[in-house]
């Protein structure tokens, strides 16, 4: 089983969770690659004006973990555009990773996860589930560890 982790991370939070997940999956013997969605040029924080760089090639992967942040109570506009353009996800299983600042998933995280699910399903993927990691407040390390644990279980099927 080949696993691809594809993230867009503007300030590094989502990337840090994705990196821990990659380490955990690799330690369990999985073949896993981490790819970042990149932009051409600068993007003003939260702006809808941006240009995607060349998109990650997801064809080699059986399972994809897709990661992005909540922006304005919605899925990051960059990941929304990326998933719109990424091509077919037929026969792929997808696991969603969302990070957000606010301490409750109902303040945007759940909505972003649902948006990601629908976009992936519209490309033919079978979505296994999601983890939302909330950044604000005490106990972040524990929440990250719990998120990585959940994602790793979803990936392992
Ligand atoms: C423009 C903008 C809008 C945001 N809107 C929300 C929001 O509605 N709810 C929330 O919980 N966090 C919000 N955040 C915080 C990010 O979701 C959070 O910091 C996330 O972990 C950033 O991930 P990244 O470092 O991978 O980009 C917002 C951040 C930015 C820059």
C-alpha cells in the first residue's frame, strides 16, 4: 500500500501534524511520501487571489491523506482550488486532516472537513474519515498526538 500525504500549510501547523503522521506510518513499515501544495508567488493571508504551482501527482498512491487549514470557517481556498483541479481520485481512499485555531471543531473544522470530503468524493474517492486538530489552548501536544493516532488508524484501514 502506497500512502501519499498532500498538504497545503501556510504557517506550518498542518505540515507539522503531517510530518508526525509520516514518521509514525513509516515507523510502522508503510511506504509514505509527503508532498506540499505550492503557490507561484506570494499570497496575502486568506486571500482568494493566488496561483497554484504544479499540483502533486497522486497517481502512485492507494491511500491519500489530504491536509489543510480552516480559513474563515471554511476549507482553505487553496486546498479547495487544488482539489478542484487535481484530477481523478477513482479507486483511492482518502483521509482528511484539518487544523484550525479555535478550540472547537464546530467553529469551522467540521465544515472544512465536510467540504474536503465532498470535493474528494466528487473526484471518485472513498473517504474514510477525518481528524480535526484544534490549535489554541493548553494540551496542544496531546491533541496533535491524538490526531496523528486517529489518522494513522484510518490510513491503516
Ligand atoms: C485568513 C485566515 C482565516 C482563518 N480562519 C479561521 C477560522 O475561521 N477558524 C479557525 O478555527 N481558525 C482559523 N484560522 C486559523 C488557521 O486555521 C490555523 O492557524 C491553522 O492551524 C493554520 O494552518 P497552517 O499553518 O497549516 O496554514 C484562520 C487563519 C487564517 C490565516
